[in-house]
C-alpha cells in the first residue's frame, strides 16, 4: 500500500470514471487500474463495483476512501508542522462558509487575504452546516465559517462575532408594522416566511419564535433575498441577519424592526478539525474577518447600538 494508491481511489471516487481519474492523476488508465486492483487484492476487498455505469463505490469502499482522505490530510498536516517554523504563510487552504453569511463575507475576504497573505491559495465553497461538519470530519475541507455552537467533540470553534436578528415586516401586517420594536414571544407563526429545511438560519428563526414550523409558510428554495421579495409581494414577515441590512433599499429599510429586551443573535465562528496545525494562519484569517465586521458585533455583550438605517 502506498500514497499513490490512496490518490487513485480518491480520484476515482470523485470522478466515477477510471480514464478521467487517470488523466487527473497524470498516469495512464492501465497503470491506475492495476494499482487499484493491487490495493484491493492486498486488502482482500472490492473498493469499486466495476459492473455499474458510472462506477459505484462499495459499502466498504466508502469507509476506506473516507479514511484515505483523512490520511492524506494528516500527511499534509505533518509537512505543515515543519512549515510553521518558517516566517511565511503559503500553500493551499480549503474553506467553507454557510450560505447566509457568504454574500457579506466572501467578496471582501478574497481581496483582504490576497493583500495580507499573497502566497496563500484559497478555495472557498458555500455549503450548509450539516455538510460542513461531514466535510471537516472527512478532511475534505480544513476550515469553515459557520454559526455555532455545533457540539461536535472533534471540531474546534473560535468565535469571531455576534450577529443580531432583525425583523423584516410588510406594511400589510398593520399591527406589527406600527410597533417601534418587536418582542419575540409576540411573533405570529402564521405570517412568517422561512428558508428551506437544512439551513441553520431556519432552525434559529424557529428557536426565536419558540414555535413549531407546522403553521409557518415555507419557501423551498433557500435565499434571504428571495424571502424579502416574497414579503414585499405577499405580506407577512421574515427575519434577517444583521449584515444583510446594507443590502436593503431605502424603502425596504422602512420595514425593519429591532427586537426589544434581550435581542436574539447568532454566534459566528471559525470551525476546524482538532488536529489542525496552522495556528498562525487562523490568527491571520481572524484579523481579516474583523476588518469587515462592524466593531459592535465583535463584542459578545452586544450593547444597544443600533445600525443606522
């Protein structure tokens, strides 16, 4: 067994085609097929079901490929421990971010990291929290920006900022619209529009209202911007993350209401595997994110500061 064989089975799993996997790995198809067959013979199991088209991974093959990805990650970490002795931050980094944060973080994040870390190549993917957890565990990504806590013992969390929830209310909802501030316990579930299931933001909205989703209206596509348009066209209300305020028009900002009392908010953190070794890199990325976030959101106590509309 060798590292190349692990590369080959990972490539076939990703591409589901031996010829394409061989091309991606820079070898001939006979070489790749022979090396995978030798690995299967050594392990005395079939990793791939070659009778299916496209090729399928066997149940035991899924477990082996998952472990192969972790082994590759740990080998990379081994080298990076040595690299940490140098006074540079370079190489590659795979990051994920939840969809309800990406529009407000990613555009500026690319520019700032290029300025501060010019030798670092970053790949960013936009995925939901459940997928982030799975991809961290399987070493497909190294770091993510997500809403926490996520309560996974093998994943560490480094809080970045605390984002309030804001109510966005249609003028058609006359009783709610007349109020200067909103009390969470008074929210009417029948008029609330939600994101589709799977978004952590959806679960947080339900927790704020202390309601089940049975009587709520659910939009099944998953975009905050579209939820706003639905409220504008159909009435009702939704909840927005604070960072979305800058995207609203002047007219739409008239529909914003803050919560009174203990304002609901979400903690946003860097999350990463417990064996992640790039301490200096994480610290650099924390500073990058802090440049983009209003200063009051960096304080866990979140004073009664109001964003100017």
